[in-house]
C-alpha cells in the first residue's frame, strides 16, 4: 500500500478528485490512465498528511510509467513484423470492403 492509515473521508476525497480529473481529461480529449490517476490521488492525499507516503513505491510507479511506452514499442514492433511475414502470404489476395 502506497499510503497507509487513510480514513474513509480522505479516500472519498481522493475518489472525487479522480472523477473530476477523468471528466476534465475526457472533455479535453486527453488520454489518461485511470489507474495512475487513482494512485496519484492517493499519494497526493498521503502527502497532505506529513510522513505517510511510502515514496519507494512512488518511485517504482513513476519508473514504470517512464519505461512502459518504450518497452511496449520494443515488444510491438518485432511482433508486428513477425506476424506480417507469417500472415501476409495467406491474405495477400483478400479484398477489404
């Protein structure tokens, strides 16, 4: 758990903040990760109460966000080209409607 010892009122406040954030991002047509928004709200709430955020978990989360996109690209590109080599001869004459 990133932020131990939260009270129900604090959790409710964090969830309302996440709902507003997701709604504003949707209206602005900005893609966001709801999981990261929720964990960020919990961390922000914990930061308001001095000393109850486990920052090592936060560092791990931010590292995961930074590494996620390059890692996904490194996996997706070779997979795409491998599947294309295998499947293209079978569907070369297929007509799309």
